[in-house]
C-alpha cells in the first residue's frame, strides 16, 4: 500500500490507491483461496467428490516402504503393534481437525491460528507442515525414480528431476485439475494395488503364516519388544501431519445441511481421519510384499516398493510384470506428489505472507517446495528413512496433539472461543496455550529421542510428545483463562451474532473485492471492512485494531458461523 497524498490546490487528501494483486495471485481458479477462508460460493463440489479427491491423494507407496522398514527392523509382532497403535492415534486426533476444516472452510494453518497458536505462533507450524510436504515428496519421488530406473534404465538422478517436473502443470492449475487427475487415475490404481495380493493368495498361500513369525532382518526376533514397539510407533507416527493434506481438500466441503448431513459426516470421516485405515493396511501389505521378495531381491531392494511388486506379479504376468509394476508405481506417485506439491505451496504461502507482507501467488511457491524436495532426493534421503521420520514425528505429533486438545477440550470447557478465529485483526501474535504446549512437548521429546533420558524414553519419545501436548494445552488455557485467544471481540462470529446470511458479502476497502463475511474484519486503520488477506499483508497499520480495541467499532453486520441452508452452486 502507498501513502495517502494531497493533490496540489486541494485541502483534502486523496484516497490511497487500491491494492492490486499479481495476475496469478488474483486468479482463484489457480489460487484456490490459498491464504484465506474458502467461501461457500466456491465450494461447488459434492461431499463425495471432495472425499474422493482427498482419498486419491493417499495412493502413495511410502506406506509400503515405511511398513517394510518397521517390520524388517523390529519384527512382525512389534511392527504390527506399532502400525496399529499409530493408526489409532492418528485417527482419533484427526477427527476434530477434519470436522473443523470442513465446517469452517479453512486449511490446517488457519485452523492452527485459531486453535491455540495465535497469528504468528502458527508460523512455525507452517514450516513444520511445509517440511512434511517436501520430505514426503522426496520419498515418493525416490520411489518413482527407482521404478523408472528398473523399467527404462533411466539413471535415478535424472529420474528425480523427471518426477519433480511432471507434477508442475497439474499443481499449477489448482483444485479443479487435481480433482480430475485423482478421479481418472483411481480405477487403474485400485487394480494395481489389489493384483499383487491376489496373485500371492493363489500362488503362495502359506506366505502369510510365515510372515506372522518373521523376526526381522536385524535380529529383533518374532516376539514382542517394548523398545521395538516404541521406536516403530515413532516411525509410523511421522505420517500424522497427513491430516493437513486432507484438510487442504476438506475445506472445499459444501455446507452441512439437514438434507446432506449423513453424507457430509461420512465424507468428512472417510476423507479426514479415515485415510489412516487404508494407510495402515498399506503399511502391513507393503511389509508382506517385501517379506515375500526378500530372498529373491535382498534387503535393500525389498525396501524399494517396485521390486516386491515385480516379484509378486511374475507368476501371472511373466515378462510383463516389470512394465505393469512400473506403471502402478508411477501412477501412485503422481497421485500423491501432486498433493504434496499443492499442499506445500499453500504452507509456504502462509509462512511468507506473514513474514514478508507480500503475496505473489501460491503457484510461485510450488517451485520452492519442489527445489527443496529435489535436493533431498539427490542427497539420497531414502537411505535414512527410519531415522529421519522418527525424528520428524516428535514435532509433528506435538503440533497435531495440541490442536486436537484445543478443539476437543478447550472449546468444550469454554477456555477457547466456540468457533475458529483465523484473522489477524482479532488474534494475539502468540497464544501460549497451543504454541507453548507444542514447543515444550517438542523440546522434551526430541531430547528423549536423542537418548538424554534413557533407552525407554528414547523409544517412547513420540508418546511423550503426544502426552505433554494433550496435557499442557488445556492446562495453559485454564491458567490464562483463555485470555490470549482473542485480542478483541469479533462481531461476525461472536456469541451475540444476529441471524443473517453467511454468504452475504462486503467489499474490502483495500482491494475493492467482495468477500463473504467470515473473511472480513473491521479495520479502524482503513475505516471500513478489510479482507483477511489484505489485513495479513498490511505492513503499515501498526496493529491499531488490536492495540486499541475500543477504536475498532463494529462496521459489519453480525452473521452466524454456519449457514442455515446450503447456498446455490
């Protein structure tokens, strides 16, 4: 924004020029409301379509590699317990987050802001989430490069580049293109997923029995080990941040009404926490395929999903097993990596908009995310899979557990507002309830992970992270009496809001664009309504609305949080 100027010969200042966004940032067909609330007018998809698109993104084969790594290292019994325990934790913490994102039309970053972290407090979680997307893009890209090397003889270093470049045109076009890609590729992916297990059911029916007594390749043994269980659960819990990628789709869920509430609830449950049901099954299935292929291909290649796929298909497909397996792997990795790249662009946009007060457009951050992922691939991070994911899960679970604790405990106890406030104009910079809980839980669990508190604490570091975050978030909110959730009341979403149409719009005084009321704030600096993005990017207002709440009188018509009926498509 430029300063107000006074033309020659006049006594009154001229109004400041309107903010103009770059062409890509202003094009919502590509931008997908990346830094703001997703309006009901944009949510054109049915619950089933949104759920199908979200579930299409979990086609990844890193689950196969993660499951195989856990079972090979800690044996079948401890590995099974680890995978199932992690799935239960991920499912339970994902339920309130998925429902909040779908109900309020917000991505994970915006929910985190209002769920105990504050406006700048959630900046760190944007980095955590961005790390999740480029770490897993690199893992998935490595698997795809391995498949192209096997099928076409392409050097893996070139394969890394190909896997990176191939997703850009799809991710560039946003949610519409992603929905089409997921729908078109789903039948082929389902056939490729089921076929190897069908072949083994006929050709090697005794394999499951032998697998159940598998003691791993590191001498763990087939019995249960508490140390192996804890360490394996830590690796599996690295996937807990996947709920953020599901939320990037769930925010486009249509309004929940009496007519669609059953389909809406089912779609949110399936596309939100429900992903981990399929994910756990894939981890166990991937471990099984790797076990069957172990003798034929050796441990190193058994951990690469392409080799077990080929070995499983050989009895039926013979020489066609290689191209069939390669096709399945490539399709799977495209399906997940378009999601990783898309979600990464959202998280980087959220991060840099708060740090730099600039927004060139979501699409530019695609290249930053992919550049980091490509660097990790070239560094062969696949070889350090278990240790990397075990470390990451300590921070990821502390974040997700703190958000879940706020949504489930703090809001019901009245220590947190009953709705999700995500706009800068109403938030403190940092809320110690969620941010403090995550920071303390992360530090303690990471120290435990590196062995400071002994062997058992090292093995169960992720349990320490989850337990501390779940305990401290409500405790801090109670001790501070919820003081740091709202810097000032919000007339739009407050408890005294009067009935009105939630889809009604106000024109932003800064960019002159109409937005639905949940995306609008009162702005005393501009003497009128301001959209959430212009508010985020304003570097010269001095946060007068938060420093002097009395100066920010209501200029908006109060509206309820949830519409009474679904808007027209």
